[in-house]
């Protein structure tokens, strides 16, 4: 939880809700919330399919092309969700990235992007062997899983905050 989200009042720790009432209204009214809600599970499905193909290639040495295509598709979904997520953040919080409510998720997203980009660079430049590329993809996927977990925790927190308001 970011420092901007908490404080001490009367000797007790006080945490502000994830969204102010105005932010919640903007979140609920923007189409970008629906876009994110659709892209997130689609990206996760692309990740699962790709993970299976990458592990299959590493285990058998077969299916390199399918694994490679799946990683590129997963990376395209990542780019799309990052751009639309930045737009969503601008609409809801007034800034494209690093809004206090999602600061650490955004920071970690850059690690996810960096590893996916390293994979693409290695693929395009031909500077990595196929097995190395697959291990870079697995590292990218590990960071993606952590980042997805961060966002799921925020979704849970938003629902808990909503329940506390009603």
C-alpha cells in the first residue's frame, strides 16, 4: 500500500479508499473500464496458452514456431492493455501513469514490459538462442503473474471499499 494512501489519525492507522467518490464515478462511467475488463482475461488466456506452448518446447524441443507466435501475441496484448490502462488511469485519476492508487502496480508493469521487450529484441535481432528466448519469456511471464496478482488485489480492495460504502 502506498504511503499516499494511509495516515495516522488519533494514534490509529487510517487508510483512504482506493477511489474517491469522484474517481469511482469516473471509473464507472468510462468505457475504458469495460475495455480493461475484457482485455485482462483475454490477455490471461493468451498467457496460459503461450505458457503451455513454451513449456512444451522446452520439454520436447518441438513447437518453436507455435511458442514464438504465442509469445508475440501475448506481448501484443500486453502492449494493448498497457496503453488502454494508461488512458483509463488518465480518465479516472487525471494522470497517465503512477497515480498514487496504482503507483506500485505501474512500477512493476515496467519490469513486465522490459522483459517482454527483451524477448522481442532477442527474437528480432537474432541475438539469443531459441532456448534462451524461451527462458526470457518465462521470466517475463513470472513478472506478469506477479503484476496480475497486484491488480487482482486492487480489484478486491475496490470491491471491499464499495461494500464499506453501502
